C-alpha cells in the first residue's frame, strides 16, 4: 500500500504563510537599510567637503581681487584670469 505525504511533510523547509517572513529576511532587510544609511551619510559628507572647498576658493578669489594690478602681475596673473587660476584643477576653461 502506498501512502502520500503532504507537501509540508515531504519538504523539510516550509514556505512561510502570507505576511510571515523567512528567518534570513530580516537580516537582508537590515543589511539593505544599513547600506542606504551609509550612502546617505557618505553623500552628506561629500556635500560638506565640497562646500568647505568652495568656501576656501571664494576666499582665495576675494583675496586675489583685493590685490593691486601690480601685485597680480608679480604673481603672473591678470585680474580677468583670477577665477580660472583658482578653479584650474576643477574646470578646463
């Protein structure tokens, strides 16, 4: 005589019911959430670094504009080239 097993008796692992999660799902969700939080803080840090660099560049431009044309000439600069000089590592103008 042959007996038939139900699916839950046949397989050692059970499929979770609707609304339930398998045991590894919370860890996967936590890992994805942690990656998103890490990405957010990384983006904020990058923004703050760019803002501080921009502030330093603006101060440099202001300091160069405060110099006389003679002082700029001694530095090998013209007044119209100040911005190009300050941002030369960022932009090709």
